[in-house]
């Protein structure tokens, strides 16, 4: 029976996403997903295996990582149909590379960058009535960020909220009646 070989993990964080949601009255991570690629060979054909690694919040915390091959592309970038056997063999060859990366020193740095993007999205989405969510998220997940990102996000939220306070005033500087 033919075997697949995996040669290289390519851009493991090409798409890395963390979702925040309310859980038992607290803002928390609801899921974390990333979609790495692995260069591989199946039956002598070079291809790029597209994987998904995901974990979700459940009643006891975050689940273990679920990692699997979602699809494959040939060197020209065209999608390939994968048989069940091919998908299974590619899983056997590629999943260990992704799991190894998740245990490496590179993953925490990637997670910190992803948290910064997630919290920046919270700041961008902050409105006059939703500002508490962005502020809570920045405070709660400060330990997930590098200090510079924490400072930048805190300052960005302060500026955003100040802009709302300015825009809620008439040109004479008197608060508007709503």
C-alpha cells in the first residue's frame, strides 16, 4: 500500500483565529482555530496538504487540539480530490508536524499575535455601549499579549472612547440630549 510523506510545515499561521464569547457571565475564549499547510508527497505526486487544527471551550475548559487534513492542492494551486485512503495516509504523515509545532516555542508567539488581532477587532468594534467588552477583554487577556501590544490596544481603546465623548457633544461643547 502507498504511503504519504510530509516534508515541511509551511506557514503554520496563515490563518489563525481566536473567538471570544460570554461563558457563565464571563468573557472567555470560545474557540481557537488555525489552518496550516504541509508540503507532502502522495504516490509520487508533490502536493500541499491543507490542515485544520481546532479546539473549543467546553464545561471543563478547552478541548484538546483536533488536527486533520481538510484538502490538498497540486504545485499549480489547483484543488485535488482525495480518496479516503489518501486522506488517511496524509493525516498519518502531516498531523504529527502540526502537533509538534503546537508544542514548540513558536506557537505561544503566534498565539500572542493572534490575541492582539482578536483584541484589536474588539477595540474596532467597540461602541459607546460595548466599550466594556473591549476593556474587559484587554484586561482579562493581558497575559496573552506582548507588553507593547497591550499598551497599544489600551491606548487605542482610550482614543476610541475619547472620540465618542467628543462626537457626543455639540459644537459648543455641551453634551447633547439623547
